[in-house]
């Protein structure tokens, strides 16, 4: 019997999660760079996190359509 409340998963969900986890690691790097006062490293880590999240968002949009 199929549960009508549960939505089906989409292809690529595991990849989306992987990108989100990488973004979380970049945010941890951002925190460390801020703690150390390294603006250059903080900017780079933030850019990388944003990039990963943009990829994840795009994957989510295409996966749910």
C-alpha cells in the first residue's frame, strides 16, 4: 500500500544532500577564518558555500519539477 502523505523522492536527491554538506563545511571554514581574523579566507569560504548552495537549489528546482 502506498502512503499518500509521503511524497516520492526525486532522482539526484543524494547529490543535492552532498552539495549541502560541502556548503556546511565551507561555512565551518568561514567561522574559523572569522575567528582568526582572516578576511581573505572568510570571503573565499563564503563564496564557495554560496556556490554549493546555488547548485543545490538548482538541483532541487529541477528535481521537483
